[in-house]
C-alpha cells in the first residue's frame, strides 16, 4: 500500500505543480471534515471530489479542481459548506486555476486547453491549440499587461513554452522555456518558470517575453513563490532556494538543504501573510507536514505534523483574506489555518502591496534600531572629510550625472551584491559606519556608511567616488 501511495504522489508531482530553533504558531485555527457523511450539516463541509489538484479564491467562494473525477467543487469561504459541484464541460484532468475579474480560468491537462467559467459556475469559453496551448499545467494572471500566462509542459525532450493571452483582445504570444516546466510566478516585472528536466529557472520580461536569464537550481524544481523580494523555488530532493528578484542572484542567507522527512517532498510553496507555506509530502504519512518559514529571512517558524491537522497528504494551497487553505490529495479533505499571531500587522506598519500584482505583499522589514546621532567620525582619508553622521540623515546627489548610486550588501565592491539603486534625491537614515575600503588606489581608502532608505531597504553607500561626494548630509529636523 505504501509503495502504491508513493507512486501516486510521484505521478501527481511529475505532471507538474502549478504555481517552499522553531517558534510555534500559537493560534492555529483548524477546521476539517472527512468525505464520509456526518450528522447534521457536517456531511456537506470541507470535502472535495477525487484527487483535488488545484484551488483558487474568487472573493466569495473557494474553487477546488478535482483531477480524479473531472469536476470542480465550490466551497463557502465562511464555513466550508459545499455550494455546488460543477461537472458540465470541465474536461479531463483539471490541473490549475486562476481567478480574474468575474471568470475562473481552468487548465485542462487532458484536453490540451484552458477553459473559463463565470462566477455562477456556468461555462464561458475555451482557448486551445489555436492559441498555442499544449499540455497546460500552470496558470498565472499578470495584471500589469492584463494577461493570462499558461505553462505548456511539452513531452519528453520537447522544450516547454509559455503562452501569454491578452484578456481583453484574446491575442496571444508563445515563448520558449526549458524542458518539462512545472511552475510559474511573477515578480512585478518578470515571469519566472521552473524547468523540471533542465534544473533551471527561465526568466522572461513580462512586457516583451524576451528571455532575461536562465538560472541554475537544484534537481527538478517543482514549485515557485514570490514574496516581494525573493523568488522561492522548491525541488524534488527536498531543498529550497531563494533568488533575489533585484539582481537574479541566489540568497546566501536563505538556503534550506532539506525539509523534515526521509525523503522530503515540498509539493507546493505559497506566499501568504508574510510567510512561506510549504506542503511537505512523503510516502510515510507519519512525516508529512506543513512547514511555515519566515519570508524575511527563511527561518523556520513551525513544522506542523499532518496527523494532528488532521490531513494525511497535503498537496495544494491557497489563501483567502484570513486563512490559508490546505487540501489533502487522498482523503479529499480541506483544512483552514488562521495564523492569528502573525497576521495582520498594525495598519501603521502594514506591508506594501505591489500594485501590479494583487495579493503579493512586500514583507514588512525588521529594521535595525536607529542609533542616536554621534560626533563627526574620524575620516578614512585625511584628505576627504567624512560628512555623514550615524543617526543623522542624508540624500543621494547627482555627482554621478544621472547614473544611479548602488546600495550594496556590505562595504566595498569586492564580494558584495547590489541590493538596489537610487537616483538623486533619494533620502536615507545613517545607521552605521564608517567602514574604510580602498577601491581607487589613487585616492586611497574612503568611507562607506550603512543606511536605511525610505522604502525600508538597508545597505551600504560609498560616500566619495571619482573626485566627488555621492551623498550629502541633511540638516537635523530641529534645525
């Protein structure tokens, strides 16, 4: 039996997943019902059809696509009551869903098409081979260009592709990616696709579809999630990486060699409520669990054993305004989790919403405490005055004649990363420094100061470069 379960899990993962010291969450709110009938109203709550493969929220109902019986179950977000079950014109193998406006888009794996259904559940239209769709496995709505992106998985050695459909016009474009793509996400500017057989990520410009980069990752990436700073990627070997969207480089701070379990299988990643949620499935259901990571730094918040959820093979995730929803592949059950001790933040400190991607939140920074102003520091170079003061404020000037000033991860340019770039007028707090680093032998050492920008980013600015100051101190507010 366990071997059969392992095979089922492997098969469902290989088809492609749409879309990673513990401090326990103290206020999990869980609700679950088995598919078997219970007394009273309990027989019609929190259950799905056969092999629930995808979920999506339309603002009122949670839709569940059932791979095993070619149906869609719609649940009340209030109490999980089954509102209805759609069977007409669903097609064979519904595998992914995305809600846009008043339509639910559903990828139909077996029929090689994508179908839309209106909010009342009625069939609307179909996009198929004439739109470049072939073995669709994942969907993504990208609001900046009002487009639906469909991942075509391809077969064997045939490279995969993504199709961009303009929702208002129906016009489409098709762009190549790697072999056997499994997942897709969007960082506000670029489309990211995980290529299972190439062990890579394809990064495309969302405006033009042009390939921006190909990033090597671990063996068989199966899920992606974007948290506003990093693109998270999980792999079949149980590892998780985080790639900075700002410079397309792997984060040295966020790297999980393996989740709990032997072997671990991180089926799906979800970014919600400032955390990364991971369904971690094994053939041994004693070790299957739901893992919650802090998006800001990748630290483990909690690992929830599924045997107490109760849920045995957690596969697919979605979220509503207040809960994360987890569906069980095998038992056809749904669990909702309310992380009330970590959400919502105080409105005054609420995370920034990326306007072009509704539902994606920029994690609330945990800033270093601002030190009090200190006396003028000893300069790194006797010929160059150090003008910034820790605890004071400054502003980027136009010494570089229109070019942006790099904010770096550490002082100097060797073995440091560009965190962000800022043009003239950008203001900041000075929170550390100076650190003395030589980058121009003819000049000698110059001062680098640690700063916090108004958008919350932190890093290091060089104070003097190419015979001039790159930043100016600002007068104290009481002056």
